[in-house]
């Protein structure tokens, strides 16, 4: 009798479960479509805001015009377009070379341990050496790359202004010997793209089947020859993809080069020519641009930039996925049966090995210089007045900190459910090989490649203008939702994939529905990955400035009302350094941002370490 009652109750629950599953599935589909809606909305509104400029100036005259003179109603962006392309090319050439060789060092020559020896009597030094010997150097180097990637753009800009430009001024032979221009911008952007190119190139090298390397060694190649003549060519497609993504990062950067470029909308004549890029042009003039034609012209500049970024992003699909060698074809799926061997005499491979080591040391030196410089300058400028009460005229820490915390809270409350829902659809509901899934992933990648300055323009037009939020924390938070959404989706998707299939099968075997399994079994198991996604999103929010200048404002005060204007920590740093009257506060803020970046990276590291231990 009891079994009959139980079976009847189970049958009664089946229709309800089907309804819940259907509703949940459509909610997750809507979440997945948010990336499509966001990209289409950004393109549509930026284009809509650009139409007045294109109509009055003419598209080709706007793009190929050589004079930018708003007071005279002359809007030609060709000099700034050329400057952007030159700086991007130089920075990717320099940063790409360093990044690829650093990745090669990490994969093949980075030792696991230091193996230091100390025979002295000093207990402190003995303990220090023992501690250093326990460190895993590969892990340490990975954290170095992640820390470089997490440093906010505006902090790089401050370092470039106060450290790089004065050094380069000694090389500048043209009065007034300032050191600003193409070379300074290229070096700064090169440093910024190194982490992206290094990480992706490292993944590409590690994806090459191990038998390629071992086979090359077995045929008589040295380790250096096996690496540079077999493994690196086999990873060529991944390395090219890394360089393309680095190019997208460089061409869309604004805040890092705004203080080192020289800000002159002219064609370059040398490495120290004062220039202005497309992104810098938008940031410099949007604050006082007239609504009649000047502002639409700046928005049109953003639209042209967006076109270039989309071309760069879509070009990833044209990168070949295999490598054809002299004795067969190498594919990255590990199924190749043909060996490619190169047995050549000469010192080229050994020289390239030395270059890889030098590049790795250079990366460490760059990070060390940045951290030491900002720590010394930051600590020396952490004055009592900086921690004082809120003031409309004097920048202090706590209003910007309060605004940043409120910005983070609102952004995550909106972005996390959407990002997690999209990831659930892609992992739990989507069919492998589905065209819709490919479209969704393409739009997620496209959204991830949109420059911050374009997000800011869209937020200014739509959230601040159309929705009437004006300059406010809420407008900034809604803009940041779009910025961090790809990060949350990707990280959550990886966490869901890592949950063993047996967990799901056991839950289904006990009679649980799919929705119940997802929320009671899968999501709790994937919590560390979701926490990692949240921390990465927090890091992006804290370091963002370009997307918030046009949406959140730059007031020194904080009321707590999300509909009021304020400024985040990064925007406050920009305001302090840009005005030049509050450099001590700028250094203090830069140190705090570096410290926050380090702490967030450390939290992510320990979360990932605990996950690996459980596995």
C-alpha cells in the first residue's frame, strides 16, 4: 500500500518537474542570449550616435580626413588612425616577442625548484634559503604573469608618466626633450600585452602532443632544436591567436597611453613624435564636447575603433588549426602518425634558448620595478589627510572606496545570475555542435574583445541618456555588467565542466530532476570556480576607469545613493594625476590598487589550489 502511494506521488511530481525544467531551460537560454543582445545593442547605439557625424562630414571624409579641428567643424581621424595602428604594431612586435619567448621558457626551461645552498651560520638566511627552495618556480612565474595582467591600465599610465617618460627623455633629441610619443606609448602597451600573449602562447605550447617533442629528441635533436624546430611550429596557430588577441588589447587601450603619447592629432615623424590615438582622442575631448557635431564625431571615432576590433576578433577564425611539416602533417589532437624531424647543425636554437631566458628575466624585472617603485612612492604618500573626511574639493580614500564597493555589489548582483545562467545552458542544456551554441560563443568572445572606452560610450548613450540615469553609480554598474559578463560565463563554464558526470548520474538515479540536480549537486560542486569568477570580476571592476568616466562621473564625494554620481578608486587616480595637483594622492591610490590586485590574485590562487587538492 505504501509503495502504491509513493508511486502515485512520484507520478504527480513528474508534470511539475517537466514544467520547472522547461521554465528553467528558457531562463537559461535568455541568459545565454544576453551576450548577443549586448553586442547588437552596443553596435546599434554606437552606430546611431555616429550617424550625425557621418551624415554631415561624410564617412570617407571622416575616416580619411587629415584635420581634426572641432572649433572649425573639421573632423578627420586619419592621423589618429595611423597613430593607433603604428603604436599597436610596435607594441605587439615588442610585447609579442617577449611574451612568446617567455612562454617557451615557462614550458621548457623554467625549473621547478631553485636548489639553493647556504652553509653560513645566520639562522634567518638559512630559513630564507630553505623557504625559497620549497617554492615551485613555475607556479610563482604563473602568478607573476597574472599579477601583470591584473594591474589596472591607469596604474600603468601613471608608471609610464612618472618613470618611463623621464627615462626616455634622455634619448629624445628633439626639443622640448619630453620623451613622450610613439616609443613611450609602444613600450607601455608592449608591457601590457605581455601577460595575454604569454598565457595564451603557453597554453598553445602545452597543447602540442608530447610525442612530437620526444620523437624529435629520439631522432638526434637537442632540446633547443626540438623546441624551436618542432614544438613551436606545431603551436603556431595558438601563438598567432595570442598575437591577434594582444593586438585587440593594444588598439583598444586608452588610459595607459593618455599621459605618454603627447596628445597631438598629427601624423608621426619619428619615435618621439607627439601623437594622439583614437582612444585617447575620445577620452581627452568627450568631457567638453558639444552635442551638435563634436560629440557625435567622438562617438563615430569609437565606431571606427569598434570595426577594427571586430575585424581583429573575427580574424581568429581564419587562423589555421594544423601544421604541415616536411614529413607529414602535425595536428593538435594527438592522432598524427607522421613524425617531423629537423636535425640541423648550428647555434640558432641555442641562441633562441638564451633569448627565452633573457625575456623571462626581463618580465620579472618589469614587475619588480613597478611594484618597488609604487610601493616606495605609495607608502611615502599615505598621509593622514588622505584618510580624512569626505570633501568636494580634496580627494580622500573612503568616498572612492565606498563608491567602488557599491559599484561591485550592484554589478555582481546583476551579472552573476546572468553569467551563471548562460554557463548552465552551455554546459547542461546545449547540444554539442549546435549552431546556436556556436553563435552564442562567438558573441561572448566578441563582447570580451570590445574596448573599455566603447563600453563607456555605450553606457553614456544608453544607460545615462536613454534610461535617464545620468552620471551615477547605477549607470556605471550596468555598464560594468557588460564588461565582466564574458569573464563570469567562461570561468563558470569551466567550473561546471569540471564537475564529474557521475555526480549528475547518481542524482538522476535517485529520481532528482535536472533542475534539482543542477542547483543541489552541480552548482555546489562548482562553487570554487564560481567564486573564482566573482573574484576575477571584482578585480576587473576595481581596475576599470575608461568605462566609468563617461557613466559614473568623477565627484570626490559619496552619498550611498546609487543614483548619485561618484568616482571609483581607478577614476579617482585618473582625476588626481590628470589634474596634476594631487600627485601624492595618485601615488597612494596606485599603491592601494596594486595591493588589492595582489590580494585578489592570492585568493584566486588558494581557491584553485584547494580545488586541485580535492581532485
